[in-house]
């Protein structure tokens, strides 16, 4: 029974770190792999060598998965259910080839470290292959792939009806990141009590009717849609991602029925007067599966996609681009472009076309 399940009772052991940081600080704290293939930690001058492949036979004491990260510590729940506070070892064997060496959700091999205390400590010496991931392009000097979470089945893209108003351009980026990362997308519009639900449903019709993506309306404040959402997520592992302040942590609290997560209401913690989630973290779902809470993202740079491939991820264009005059049509300036014609006739949602242009442009930068 204990295998691969996060027990909520473990939360006492996973100490909430006092880094109630903004998104920028969160990025600062992430380890980034430099061009030389080494991981550089910003906070301390530690270096980790990364070797491709698996750790040599007999080296690993226990396997498990990363449940949370705080500062430089990775919290690993072993397959027998214990939580270990881990640091990357001097040499880490990685089976994946992504630029983020470690991410919450990763399957890892650890060696025990006995430091004389009764806290379980370990070193991570192996990182397994990722079956799925939510990645984005890092910002500024952290430009590289950032794996926000790995090895989950689905992504619940959370936005709010108001405060902050949902952002369809960001939503379109999420859908591409989901497909690239092999995640099944679902959309959740929270704080629905603040707006007219029918108007929003109409505004999002392209997602439900053309792209066949479930859109679930919720209000944590008024208890609307929580059962529907819980049923939709049941038995899967799902990452919740979206802008800050939309209610991701509140939804996780509502679904799990526990105050596992501090949300924006706890007022003493940050300079903003709000508690924001500062790193990714896994929670057990009642009845099976995981929920992963993540920090709010203002932007989602698409990682590793050629601009010319963008149209293939806009599935509402699928019926049209084979009819363009040029097979290499980018659907921007070319004559006899079936996509542009469909946009003009509103057979393709013109706002989706705006997203398309913006994403192609950003990939060309
Ligand atoms: N009106 C309204 N407010 C809500 C609802 N759900 C959450 N909130 C409030 O929205 C604020 C932000 O909620 P959080 O759950 O912390 O948001 P988050 O998405 O986790 O934010 P980050 O951790 O910063 O990414 C808090 O003050 C919540 O109480 C809702 O359904 N309606
Ligand atoms: Mg949060
Ligand atoms: Zn075209």
C-alpha cells in the first residue's frame, strides 16, 4: 500500500521553507546546468558533475521520487514511504537529457547520509527518465530549459474569471507546452462567482467545441465545481499551473479537504502581504493520484520548438493548412493561404490566430 504514494501525514516532515519568494527569486534558487554540462547552484559554490546513464550497480541505497524542493534541499519520498532530505551528490547519473538536472516528480536513486541526527538524509546520485514534463524557457541569465514538474499525466491550466482576469494568449502557450511535454490538458476557470459563467463559456468555446479540451468552472469561495473537478482529476497525477493568485493552492486545499497549502490569505509572510507558492510540490489525492502545486507563472516561454512547427500545435488549423498554396506556408504573408482565409471568415477563432502570430514571433527572436 505504501508504494509510490505521497502520504499527507508526511507534511510535518517536509518543512515549509521560509523562502516566500517571488517568481524571480524562485528562478534564482533553481539549479541551472551551464554549457559545460555542470550544474551551478547560485547560492553556494557547489558543483555537480553530470554523467549520462545509470549509476553503477550496487551504489543506490533506495529509490523514490522528488516531492518538493526548498532552497537547495530536495525532498525525496522513497518507495517504502520515508521522506529524505537530499542534496545532489558530487556526481549525478542522469538518464534524461534535459537541461534541468532535477525537478519535482523525478524518479531518483539516493544513497543514505548519516549525519548523527534522526533526520533522514541522502544524496541523489541518479535521475531517471522522464515520461512527461512541463518545461519552459528560462528568463535572462537562466535561459535554458526549466523543468517545472515531471512524470505527471495531466496539466490543469488554472486561470481565474477575474482578479486576475484570465489570459487566453497564455492559455494557448500552455496548450503547446502540454503537448510538447506529453501532458493531457484540462482548463479550470476559478473565481467563477465573480463573473457571468455563460459569457466566459462562450468566450472559451473554441477550447471546448473545437479543441475538445474540458473546461471546468470552479469557485473555491462558494464551493462551486469542486466535485466536478475532483472527479475529473481522480486517479491521475496532475500539475496545477497558471498565473499567480488564481487559486491553485486554494483548489488543492479544497480537493484534498485539508489546509495543506498556505494560500494568498495568510497575510504576514511576503512583502506583498500574501503567501505565494514558491516551489513545486506534490500532494496525495484522496482515492489515488497526485496533485502538484507550482508557483504562479507570468510568462511561459516555449522551450525547444522551431517557429515553422508552431502551426502543427494549433489543432484548430488542422483542417486548413493542407489547403494552402505553398506547402511551406507560414500563414503570415503568403498568397492563397487557407489559414488566413479561414481566419477572415471566422472559421478559425481570430484570437487563436493572434496567439499563433505572437508565438511564432517570440520563437524567432
Ligand atoms: N473570490 C475568490 N477568491 C478566491 C477563490 N479561490 C481562491 N481565492 C483567493 O485568491 C487568492 C489567491 O489564492 P491562492 O490559492 O494563493 O492562489 P495561487 O494560484 O496558489 O497563487 P500563487 O501561489 O501565487 O501562484 C487568495 O486570497 C484566495 O483566498 C475563489 O473561488 N473566489
Ligand atoms: Mg499557490
Ligand atoms: Zn497558409
